[in-house]
């Protein structure tokens, strides 16, 4: 899709949905990554900078100085109100209140952090009569590569209809600071974590795989056309199928 058309569709979506809901603005979790930077930029274009609050939620000892600098740079670039909330104390209090918390695995701890951040965003949104803007892109949503009721717990997903590679393209068009576009994507839930290492495939390849799957292309054709391995293809398919529940409302039984 033409980038200008894509940009205008997202801006119109944000404006229409927030006005329909009768809210006074938006809250965006600013991580220091490209997805939140693009989401914030589009939200500012839709609503104006005075109606957008950016909240940065680092964890002491884990969040890098680069992420902190990049998050602040985005807020300064956009001219939006910016607040920093260290989640370390909240995580520590939670873990102290739960028996056997020391044995919790890395994924459980990481999901907890995402859900704490979601709660903080909604606390501010409720106080200010605003909506929480999600920062998930289409690639992450199709793969289920996010925390259910964590970063997936939002009111709107402005960039949820565009792939990760399109996020980079649209970000360049909008003038998002180049260091954010070129840095390695990471959820920042544990040290050394990067999206592509965890997925086992680059975003460029996974986007092309997802596009061909949406077009109902045969697995053999995908492997031959894109040069991905059978293992990589199967991993993408299984991840998407396994996480289908994240993309749906909780099921309820049919009562006759």
C-alpha cells in the first residue's frame, strides 16, 4: 500500500475511534523502540501533542541506558508530556507476596512485567479519560508475539494492520529518529533478548512468509520462493496457530 494512504488511514482511525468513545486523548507506552515511536507519532498527528501522554516504564538493572535515551528522544521530538515510572518496586512487591516466586521461569516473569505496564497505562488513562494506544504491529499480532493482557491489553491497535517491515518504512516517512529504526527490536523482558533471535527468523523473512500464508500459498512454494527452511516455516505456522487464542475474545459455552 502507498505509504501516504497507509498513514492517513491510521490517523483517521485514531481520530474516529477516540471521538466515537468520547475520550479526551491517548496514553502511549514509550519503550525506546520503533513500534511505540511510530504509534506515538501517528497519535500526535491524529489528536495533537497536547492530548498524548507518553509513559516510559523501565526496570532498574535491566533496561538499558540506550532505551532510556531513545524514549526521551521520542517524547522530545514529538513535544508530548512524558512520565517515567520505574516498575522495579512493583515487581519486587509482587514477587515477595507470592510463595515460591523465586522458582518462576523467565517467561512468567517477563509476562508479569508486561502486565504491570498495562496496568499503569490504564491507571493513567482512567484518571485522564483517555484511551490506551497499543503498539503491536501486524507481524506480532499474527504470530501472537506479545503478552496476553499485557502489551496486548489495549483499547486500539493503530499499527496492528501493518507488518514490521512496513513499520520501518512508515517511520522513515514520518521522520522518526534513525537510531530507533536501525536498532535491534526487543521486548526488553530479559537481558540480551531480541525478537529475531527468539523467533529464529528475520522480520523481513517472516513478513514475506505471513503474506504468502495469507494468500494461501502452498508450503512448498513458500520454501522455494523465499529460501526459508522447512523448520522456519513450520515454526511460524505453529506459533500463529498456538497463539490464536490471543487474537480472540475469551470463549464462552453455548447455553441453550
